[in-house]
């Protein structure tokens, strides 16, 4: 198949459902709303913890209605999709309020869905009982390099996959609210990589996670730098490393923040970069004995993870609400990512490999 047959970005199939947004911080103002404007998704209302900030964001993006509180927005009958960008300790209460509203058909929640696996399972089951579509914003699945990599894997161009790794040395400028949580990197940064490894290779059988406190992190925490090794039923061995206070960071130092990935197969290799630390597009290059005659080929695209991946995230929920089909990012699938994180924390606590069969999600 020719290179131009890759689809780094999904097509927009549905965009008629009116959206109400909760949150007016960076991720909403710079990513969600930028993506929605480009795709033509109708955002009709916004609210946040700070009404003045919500009003400023509404003016910037042409949103017609500003509610004083998130609860008032949830009660607004003009919205059918609720889009939440709020701290995870406060998110479950907002989801539960939305599940009670007949006019809300779909909810887009942030990851982590909840701070515990038990809470995530409860939200999954409560959404099912309410007949609502609850979807979780695992936006790295819509990074262009990850989508093209998945297409290469699905075509078998690399043969049997042997090994994969994601190597992160980049600073996500932690949200201040995370300083009060007892879980840091695995739950809030590794969640991207562990979820995308599930997207690429399915559910792993086991995980081994090591961590250390990072002396460069300015607040108390348990998991600073994390290294997780995953084994999949297919035999794939995968490594996910998160160094989230990449250094040195002294004034005048030209930093080398980066996120790279590599997938090795019996018939080829794919490798690339995730672009957000440098504000660039992600990249991918691959060589296949089957399809490129061993030559390195580099598909290209004109879009980026931030903000364009958020088009795909909202589109899959818009389409699910409009058609009644299951969303691509279902809460049931996300619970399995939360279970993988839980297994990683158990591995840290007990100093051993944890099989996913030990973590119950029934």
C-alpha cells in the first residue's frame, strides 16, 4: 500500500451535538477549544472554578454562554455533550451530576478518570445503568505518529513484533493540584504511554514497575521517575520510561527535552518522536523488508498532537452520540488502562512483577 494511504488524522463524520465545557485552563483553552473551532464542533456554553477566566476564554473562542458554576452548566438543557477538563479528584462528582440529566447524552472525561480503580469501575457501571456514553480523553491514541504506527502494525509490515519502547525525558509542567496527591508520574504521565501501548498491542499479561523519588521535583511525591516493563500475550516485551523533570534546567542551558519511541519486528523497525515537548509535529520513520525493500520511509502530515488530536477525541464521541454506536474511547476500555496503572503501583509497593489477572475489574 502506498504511503499516502495512511490516515494520520481521522475524518469528521459527526459534529452536530452541542457541547458544554467545564474548565478554562491550558488544556481546554489551548487544545480542546482550538480543535473544536477547527473541526466545527458547536460549543455553546462554558464554566469553570473561576467565572472570570471562563468569561475570558468564552470571549476568545466565541462561546455564547458562561455559567457561574459547573453545576449550572450541567443543568443547561441546550447541551447534549459535556466536556470536562477538571482535577481528577473533583471529576467523579461532575460525572455523576451529568448522569442524572436527561438532556446529556455523552460525557468526555479527563484521564485519569478517577484516583482509584474502584471509583473508575463505579463510574463505568453507573454510566451504563444511566444509559449514557462515558468516554475518556486518551488523546495520545490520536497523535498522528501513533495512528500511523498502528496502521503499519495492522498491515503486518514489521512482521511479528518483538520489542517496543517509549522513552520520555520531558517536563509536562505539572498542574498545581497534583502536588496534593499521593500518586504522581505513573497515574498522570505514564497513563499516556501505558494506554497507547494497549492501543498498539492489546492488553498486557504483566507489568513490572520501578520508581525513585526525583530530587529535582519541588514537592513531596513517591513516584518521580518511573520505568515499567510490560509483557503481552503475543510475546511482545515493552518498556515505558518517564523522566518528567528532565535536566539540567539551569538558566542558559539549552535543554534537550524529548520523547522517542521504537518498535522492533521480525521484518522491520519503526521509530519516531512525540513532538509536544518542542512544539513540533510528531514524526515516524520505518523500514520494512516486506514493503519498503529495507529502505527507511517517512510519512508526513501537517497536524500535531496538540491541538489536533483533540478533534479525533471529540469526533469519536460526537459520532457515538449521533449514531448510537460504541465510542472508540469507551469507559470500559479505559478501566483496563486504570487497572494497568493500579498493577504498576502494586508492583512498586510489593517489589515484584504483577499479573493483570490479579487486578479485578468486574
